[in-house]
């Protein structure tokens, strides 16, 4: 918890969870992922660099480079914080959302802080990031009230302090959208005319138009998701790939519209009694033009769970997880990888 704050719940009536939220497997089910073991836990996001390697940030601050064919893992940098969302820039640099340190760039030789305050306030829980062809960076922050280790408190409170921000090539930072309920993954559409943004606590995907007659407008793309959307990415197939870290939580949905003091009571309970994620492996492939779900792929969490990062490359899905000590590889087709 950020110093000096307490639970201040806001009422919200969520839409009734769709029946899909109660299913444990997709039709057809996702093929069981193949694990690639790492030396530490928490590869929360995964990206593929220009060099073809997978990059992921770990709970101990390290970012690793992974060869998904051989399984070799190499340390590339330690942020000294907690890296979350990553973006591979042309030429080999990485943009890094660090939950503790803000927005960073690793050039291959040097780690640079790009944004660590916004409007004079330290940047908390930077979540995910993309960069435009002209060097404009778009990134999300999930909460201004709760730190990463207490992310569930933000969903319980539902105070809506997440943001979508833009950093110009000259370094100016502008808030494009405020009041988001745990803003999370962000991705371009294939033509870069719009951004897709995951709002974890609102069970939604939004579209923010960057170009054309609707530039600057923010609209729902997919509403009433059956789970908690986390990181997202643009696939080689032109779809937006979305991780659902957990199905909807019936107790949380029950509490959100009711008297705030009930959630204050839950906040004070021992951790074992609080609402918590249900382990699953679940990703969606969404058409960014109309929000149609093209792929709904889920399997049980026998050997992997709490998927928070996904990238699709020519039908291969590479997965990351906030909890696991591995990344995982599977396929869109359902064939074993």
C-alpha cells in the first residue's frame, strides 16, 4: 500500500457474468503448453525481439532472453525494480514498464529512465507499453493507490485510478484517459490507427483512436469479458491476443455493488479468506475492427497457470505468467507444440 492510504471502496454494478465464465476449457481446448524453465519466478509479460528471441521480466528485477527452440536462458539486464510490460523496439532496444521505477529503456548497453513522475507525482505501477513509428510511446499505469504486491486491493476497491498516457519524442507526458479500473495491456491495431487497452477491473477492452475523424475518442471494443484481461499484444495474424489471468470471481461481483463497508471487512480478512484468482490457461484472439472473438482458447492449469502475457507468431503462442517460474509455448491450432 502507498503510505497513508486506506481502503475506500466505490460502488459499481458489474454486468452479469456470461456463462462462459463458468467453463474451465475452451471448445476446442487449448493444447497443453510446453514449459521453458527460468531461473526465477514471474515472467509477467513476454515479447519477441528483432533477433527472434523471447524477452521476459522476472520478479527479482532481471530481464532474460529465451531461445524457445533450445530452451537456453540468458540474463540481459537487471532494472533494480520489478519489470512488467515490455516492448521490443526496432534495432534491439527494449521499453520496460517497471512497477517500482517507471518507464525505462534498455538500449543493449545502457538502462535509461524515461518517465518516473507524472505531474510531479512518482509514477506507480507502470503496466504495459508500445511505441509508434515516430518514437511516440503509449503506456498504461494500473493504480495510483496500490502497489504491485497489493494489486487485488485495487480490484476490490474499484476506485478507478488507472491511466493511458503518451510520451512524445521530446519527453512530454500527457494523460489520454484517466479513471480506468486497473488499466493493463495496450497494443496497436495493425495499421496503427488505434490503440486497444485492457481494463482489468472493468472486464473490458477499449479502443482509443489515434488517427482519422475519431482521433482522440475512447470507446468500448469488447464488454463483459468472462475473465480478468491482463496483457495484450498484436499478433502476426492481425488479431489482438488477450490473456485472461483468471475467470470472473463471483464473490467480487457480488460485493462490488453493495455497501462499501463490506469490502472494507474483506480487506481486513486474512489473505486465505480473500477473493483470489482461479488458476487457468486462457487466451482470446479478438478482431480489433468489431470486437469479435475469433479464438477462445482455454485449458486446465495442470502444468501452467495465471497467464498474464501472450505473443502470437505464425500460429505459435508464447505465454508469460505472474506466478510461474517458466514461460510456456503452445499453438493456436490445438496441435501439441
